[in-house]
C-alpha cells in the first residue's frame, strides 16, 4: 500500500505542468515527512528501500518534465522557422505564428506563461524568467550566491532542464539570482 500510494503521487506529478508541481507532496511517505522515515532503525527498515529511492525519483520526475518542455521548445522553434520562411522575416511575437503551424507555444516552467520571445539584433531568442520569478526582458542571469557544493550555479544561456530543481508551485523565488535564462538563440538573418 505504501509503495502504491507513493507511486500514485509520482504518476500525478509526471502529469502535472512544471509550474503547478507540488514537490512537497512527493516528500511524504505514509503520511509522514521523508525525514521521519530515516528516524530510528525501525523506520529505516519499515520504509526501506523507498526512503533511499525518493531523492532519485524526484530527480527522475523533474528530468521527465524537462524533456517534455524541451520537446515543446523544439516544436516552437520549428514553427518559428516555418513562419520565418513563409513571411520572409522572424515574427515579432509568438502570436504571429499561424495556429495551423503551432497551436500553442512552449510555456515557461516557472510561471506557465508562454516562454518569453524577442528578436534581438536580428536573432530570435527565447528565455525563461528563471528562479527569481520575474521577467528581466532577457537580461542573462547574475547568480550572486557564493559558490558551494549545495547550490549549483545558474548560468545563461542554459538548457531548460538545468533549472528544473527550481520548478514547482511550492518553490520560493531565489532573490540572490537576478535575470533570465536564455534557453535558445537563433541565427540572425
């Protein structure tokens, strides 16, 4: 029952959108916080090996969501290129992509809005608002946190998956990281 309940929660998380994900719910086993499953030898045995697998399962769920988001980005980029070929220039907004080419553009995994897009110096650019959760108009992120093993540095440009540890409705904004994360920049024409 405990395994089934936990994996049911994982299945729901995999079906969620990254910006709605409640990762705190994945850290509960049999109605107890994950930390309690490691308290004392009885709990360690009772919840073994689930209590050891949960951190890896959390990362696997985020990896799955990152792959899905990267596929959506690839579809949006292809639609953008098709639109450029039809119109002879990059569209100035994603709304200019015909709906028969792209029904819906990729969404920002931090807030669910369409991924930010602009044409800068003749090159199309997509960015996400990043872990500070505010739009800085594509200005690359400045990670002012002191380097440590616990906090992986955030850089821009970067892949969507590199920021997945900060996705989720229950994740707070990181105030020591200012700027956006450029996730794709095309060639200027």
